[in-house]
C-alpha cells in the first residue's frame, strides 16, 4: 500500500469520526418541540374564544377538549338584544358533513328560521382527521365512523361549547335545544341521554337512537322526523343501500318504532298517541301527557329519503315538502 493510499484512508476515518450522528435524544427533542408548538397553538386557539359577542352576525370559534381543537359556528339573529336572554339551538350536521354545510341556509334554512324566531343558532363541527374539519362524524354510541372508532368524547365537546356560548352571549339556560340530521340526529339522542340537565328538548331528523348507555337525569322532550323510504337509516331498522359503503363503518341502526317506544317509556308518556297532523304525504303523532310536562312526537313523511323535510338536496331524492322540519321543530320546542 502506498503512502498516498494510507493518507486517504486516514482522512476518511477522521472525517467519519466528526460527522454528526443521528441520536435518539435529538429525535426525541424534535418530537417534544413539535408537541409543544402544537399545544401552544391549541392554547392560543382556546384563548381566542374569550371575547364577548355584542352584535348580530356570524362567528367562528375554536374550543379545545382532550387535546383536540374543535370549531363551531354561531349565528346571532338581527333581533338579538344583549339585555334579554335568548333561546339557543345546537344544530348537528350529518356524518361526513361539517358545520358549514349544516349552516348552509339554502340546504337547511336554519339561519332564516333563526332570524324569524329569534334563537341563536350554534353549529358545532364533529370529529375530523382533516384540518379543514370536513368529512366529520359524531360518536353517537354505535355510530359513526372515526368518531365512534376512536371513542371521541363528543359529549364533552358539546358541554365545552355550551359553556363557551354561555360566556359570550346572554342566553336562556332553560331553553337550550339540540337538533341533528342523520348521525347528528343520533348525537342529539346521546345528548338527551347524557346532558338532559343542559338541553330541554331534542329533535332528530333521519337518525335513530343508537346510544349504548342511556340514563337521563330527567324526562326529555323528544321529536323524531323520518321518511318511510329512507335508504340510509331504514325506518324499520338496519342500514340501507345508501349507508356507508365501508362495511366496517356500517351500523345496524335501531328502528324508528323502537326509538320512539324507548323514549315514551323513559318519560312515562301515555303510550297511545294522538294524531295531531295528517295531510297528503305526512302525519305527526303526539305522545302526551308525560312526566314533567314533556312530550314525545313522531312525524313521518311518505317520501324524501334520507333528507331534511323542507330543505334542498343537491343529489338523489328531493326532501319532502309535505312538512317543514324547521317549523315542526320550533313549534315543538316552544311548547316544552
């Protein structure tokens, strides 16, 4: 071996000995720094919710629960008077939707109803893996999607949003209501089971009660709206052809009759209903009296599929126009 070769080898050994070596401690420190940055962003997002709402309009806020940042929208109607406590409606979107879709007045008309009736409309966002919040679901017990599979504490999230809204606006805590579409309707039933001390009544549209445990602290007023030909959540139970294509996400949904019977028994209502509405394409039955002056009501449409009666839908069958879910719902709420 020549002197030149020996020098080259020594130079390589020397260079290698001073090159930086990846260390587990450095990787760990990087993970810790990233974690701290994320927690700082969450703290800042949570702190941004402290401001009061003093005028009508549309707002978006973020709360933090279990280390997750969750957004919600608020619509404050033009007739809002900060000196007068206002009723509040929590409107929960369907599975795969998000708060913006539920707040779309062309689709659901809830903003217009808020303006007409004077309630504050709150649109929380379900759990989503995406920063945009799209394709979100609610953990309603046996349904649905990632929120169910990851056992997300959505009841805790709603409780957190309730506290946040209460701190921002002059609200009537005796008139907090929840309503939801599909998976959002199922989540409304979970709120009836676990937050009966917060919500006075709930309305579920196209979403049955699929809770796994249910011990309400007091009798609950329940309104259920469903189409006979719903092809997602079948009227007589099970998942229809329009439900999740991924078999691992499918729930064998509780039937409408079983859902209504459960709450009639829970609130000790008269088991024989009174037909309070009958018209071409729809009817409504009222179960009353019940304990604590609540009632249970079922409204059924002949058509409309998996949709919000009185609303619009970009695809598949148009919602039933025989009744307006918003009108029936608010009339029901104001009588509780």
